C-alpha cells in the first residue's frame, strides 16, 4: 500500500519535484497546484510567503512548458515574477514560451533581463543570439527601435541565485551587500556588455533621426552597464556639441581619449568644444594631435585654419 501523501505545502512541493524528475509533468503540475492552494489558505490566516508562492508558480510553469502549454507557462511565470521580480528561472521559462509562440520581442526582453542578473547564463546568451537573428529578419535593420524596452535590473538583484527556503539569510545578505559596494567598480559581465552595445546602437539610431536629447539618455544608460567603450563617450559628446553643452562635451571626449588615445573623433569634437568655449590653445593642441594620427584629415585641417585665424 502506497504511503499517504502529505497535505503540507512542503510535502506537496517535494512530491511535485519527484514527479517532475520522473517525467510525469501533468501529475507534477497538479501537485504544485495543490501546494499553491494549501499555501494560499495558510496565508489567508497568517503572514504571507511570497518567495515560496513564487517558486511554486515557477515550478508549475516548468511543467506547462514541458507539456507544450506555453500560454499557461507564461501566466505562471508572470505570477511568479509579480511576487518576486528578477528571478532567473521564471524569466528563462517565460522567454522559452514566448520564443515557442514566435513572440520574439518579448522573448528578447526576458533573455536580456536574465543577462543583467547573471551574464554567464548560457541559455540566455544563446537565446539572445537566436532572437537577434529572428528580429533582424522579421523587423529589419532598425529592429532594436521596435522592441519593448528592457527593464533595468537593480544592483541588489544582479548575480542573485533563485531563492530557496533553506538558504542562510545572513550569508545571502552579506553577498548582496558586497555586490552593492563593488557594483560601480566591477568588471562588466557578458550580459552587461551586450546590453551596453544594444543601448549604444539605439543611441546611434536616435542621432541619425536628430533626437540628440534622447540619444544622450541612451548613451548614458549604456555607460551604466559598461563604461569601457570609448566610442560611447565620443558619441555622447557629439550630442552635447549639438545642444551647445560644450563643457560636458569636453569631459566626454577626455574620457573617450583616456580609453583610446587614438580616438580621432574625440580629438576633433573636443577641439570643436574648446573653440566654442574660446579656449583656442587647447583646441589647436587637440587638432595637432589628431593630425599626427591622420595627417590628411580634411575637416581637421579646415578647423586648424579657423583656430589660427582666431589666435592671430
């Protein structure tokens, strides 16, 4: 005679886990549903447990995904994320379901969100590559302007593993504290670099359309993910020049040149900014440095003539 199944939340979840491992996905989903009802009944009488409820929704979503029920998988993942945002497993499961339904823009957003949390997740990196190809084929070269914006993951959620009730909370708090302290100085992850690249390209498209204020926002957001790209600083400097914010342009060009001492555009734009600020000696010094790199640069030669006229 089979042992009686525990009606506790923990017992039902454990039984669901075992059924899932055995490939009995419909049975596992039913057990997770019973665990959810039991938990919600307890929560009606006592304090809530959103982490446990989120895990149960996420586990049931995995069952739906295995059975090809993508619609219910998406619903359960969304419920899980409403309870505890920015958790890798429900994000990945929802992304897979969106992809299966050919809702590529939504899958792209979820994969990108995962990479903000942990840039080493192989499934998300592979998913981004697939979505990039699919979106380029379906929406054209400007596809990035046509997909929903990716939510910014707070530092406290980055590199966080999925919640497990048995975790040591004090140790988790220590880890999160270290991450918050070192976030500004940490080396960007692969996900950070990819997100920065996407945002920079979005900024470039906005520049082409003449929307320099919005482009500055995109470049600034890009730099918040990775501040190691010289071109992003020099591109933002161009926007500041157009908006006549010359001191900001000088600062960005200086940072661009710190990262790449041969960034010709940064030399040229800083020279333009110095000229607008009537700092002709600094402007001439930048143009001279540029012409040492590219002696036949026509715009630089012309700007040098203009600066010399102001100096004479």
